[in-house]
C-alpha cells in the first residue's frame, strides 16, 4: 500500500513538471508588446540647441504585412518611460516612414526622456526610449549705448559696448533707432559685427530738425538684450521756403533739409505744350524726366518744356518744366515766390494725360486745381530747377 501511494505521488509530480504556461505575448527590443504586430518604431535625437530639440521617428514593418499606422508621434517627460496617456504628446501624421518634430521652450537644466510611438489596430506601440539634457539657462549679454556724435542734418554715428557675453557667444550686435522712445515696428536696425567690446554704427538718410531715439543691442543663445536709450536731434535745414538761392526762390525743401526745388522769380512767357495733334507722350514722371522726354521728341523747341530747357537765368541753365505735383507745391507757396499776376492763371505742367491724349495737365493758380487743356493751347510757363 505504501508503495502504491508513493508511485501515485511520483506520477503527479511528473505531470505537474511537464506543464508550462501558454503565453503568446512577449516584449521585443523596440518595446512592441504584441508578437502578432509586425510594426517597429525607432526614436532618434537629431539636434539639441538651447532649450529646443529636434526629434526624429521612424515607423516600419516586417515583411510588409503589418496593419496600417493610423497615428504616430512622440511622447516625452522628465521621468523614464513616457506614454501617450500621461505625458506631453505630439501627433505627426500616419503611415510608415520617417517624421520629425521640433519641441521648443523646454525647461533649462533638465533631462528629458522621449519615445516615438505608433498606433494601429493592435494598439499603441513605442520605440526604445532615448534621453537628452537641456543645459543651464544662459544669461543675456550686457550692453550699453554710447552717445551719438557727428550730427548734421542727415547722418550721425552711434554704437555700444558689450561688456559681458552672458556665458555664451554674442552672435549679433548693433543699434536700433526710432522716432519713438518706446520703439515699435518702424525701428531701423543696423548690425555691427559680433562678440564683446566696443562697436560703432553709422546712421544715414535721416531727416533734418528731427529727434531720434537710439539703443544698442546684443544677442546670444539666450536672447537679445538692449542698452539704455539715448536721444539726439539732427540740425535744422540751412534753407527756408521763400529764400533767394541759386538763381531763383526756394519753394520746396525735402526731408534731408539739404535739397529741394527753386522757381524762377517771374514767368518765362506763354507757350503751347506741344503741336496740335500730338498724342499721349507718357510724360508722367518728375518734371526733369518729363522735360527731357518732350525735348527729345520735339528738340530744343519753343514749346513750354523746350522754353524752360533752353533757359539760362542768373548763371544757371538746368531749368525744367515742373510736373503737376511740383507745380501744385509751387502754387501752395505762391505767396512767398510771387510774380503770379495774370491775366492767365493756368500754368503748364510737364505732366501728360493718358485719358485725353491730345491734352495735358495745367495747374490753376486761382484755386490749385488741375484743368486739362489741349496741348496746342498757349498757357503761362514758370521754370524750376533742383538744388
């Protein structure tokens, strides 16, 4: 009886030892937890710059038999094994192949863990985890603005001094200037090299008698810092409207304060614009351009433009017939120029008229309007020149 019981127990032990768990789920090297799914995922770090990172994922399959990937992307966090349920996640399309994503404004001095993922009919699968570190927050550069020097009407010299790089390379520096002390989108930026130390920058194309505001700047990987704001005013124009100058009377001064237009002190006479039957001449630019075009067509003739072109007055011979806009400015300042005494108050401009090809534009010195007159009609001519 004792032997029978021992034999029975031995059989039970052998039967139990011969049994094993039947489990068709294992974990492969790319964290794919379903052996029925042939999808594989790779995670790569392409580049880390400042507190930004470029990630690359790659989804592929074995033997071309996997279910289609309906969603793919990245998940990341500050702890190991990030997942799509609990961590920051992107969605970067679907299907097989490679994809990239740039993650910006990450926390400084932090290690991150990231996994590419893919979702198909079997569920969510992950690539092998990789990690990257964001370094310490770099300090901004320290820069001061130096005073402005050499200030005539249209130019000046400014600059700055970068006294500290902030711990990373200063990649750009220079000045900004504006008409507003708060600066805005109309700022003008002038670059002046890189690195620390003193630098200068030239401001040009300024307007006379105008206040400007200037600040230096310096940029490193942490951002851009600005120096103190300084202001300066350009010199006023040495000229005034109504001033006698270079053979006539100034009636216009441009923004530089150094250039403008001069009108003859009296009329040059009465002339027609062009011969009868003359069509559109395309004389629609500035007065000097229009005058040259008309003289080239008709020669140094006795027409209005030719009369001005051939004029020598007070030692100057570069007179021309003003455009309609230039002539309107002369009308606006007629009181200080003088000599507009009639009886004809229609003055020929050099501006053609494309709507009425046989006509051109005059300016009425009664009300400043722009009457259109036949080109063969005689009207008053007043020559102007530039300085």
